[in-house]
C-alpha cells in the first residue's frame, strides 16, 4: 500500500490552475507589492537616513540608551529609538531641507542639557552622527 497524495488528485489540481482567468493589474499589484506607476512608488520609497552611535564614558559604545529625534522647530520628538548592543540607531526621515535634533533621552544633573546633535538633511542621503555621554 502506497502512502501520499494520489496522482489523479495532483493532476486535477494542477489542471485547475491552468484554467484560471488571467489576473488583473490590481491583483498583480497586490500580490507583488509593485504598482504600475514606478515614479509614484519611487517617491514613496525615497527617504533620508539618520544613522548614529551613542558613546559612553571611555569611548565605548553604549547600549540601551533612549534616543529621540525631532524637527528643529518642534517641541516634542517625532521618533523615539533605543540604541542597540553596538550603541547604534537608525531612523528614516522625509526627504527635503530640514534640521533635526537628535538627543540622548537620559537623566542629567539639574541645569545641564541633555547630549544632543543637530543634523541637516537636504535630500535622500545618509547622515552619520555621534552622541557622547559624559557619565
């Protein structure tokens, strides 16, 4: 006695796929994730990247440090991240001329500012930053 799927069933299923009507553009777009208008999708994928490293005392990468990123004219941060085990973080931001404030969201002694860096983005580019912590 043979186990498995009967050959007749396999042949019937494969024949039914051949009889399916051709897929419309919307279905193919949904299945592949690609739209027919490539300029529109390129604009959606266009971004700038702020990539940074948090350095602790002794110039060693610092993991688990909360990092916030906001536009220079905003009061509240738009993005909140945490540095990984290598002290690194990355955030995609919109393309266009804009200044961003990247800040280590740590407790500091009263009257002392939190460590921060200003980044200027012009186009779809990558900007590397470093934040150095004193303690």
